[in-house]
């Protein structure tokens, strides 16, 4: 989730080719989850409702299995 927020912060909103105003962010989604993840950001013009898509790459974070959260409750038998 943090990678998604960080990738949006580094991205500049496009300018609508029809209205020449700054477009607003609408949503972001993970479109490629390979060695180099790719996130697509969708921007929409507040005037004419046209949309543009921008892409950004994210550096993957790899966690070793022993560092992942484990259940805190134990079943005692």
C-alpha cells in the first residue's frame, strides 16, 4: 500500500488536451506484478470528463518469511 501512495506522490497530474486544465486523480491499480511492478494511475478532467492514464514503476519490497507477522493467538491443547 505504501508503494502505491509513494508512486502517486512522485507523479505529476496531466493537463487535459481539450480544456487545458489540470486533471484530477481518480484511481490507481497494480497492472503488472512481475520482477518490476507497474502501477497505472487514472486521471479525469473535472470539465469534460476525459481520462488519461499514467504509469509508474515501484521498487518491490521483499520480506523474508521469518519477518512476516505470525498469529498472536496459540491454541493450547
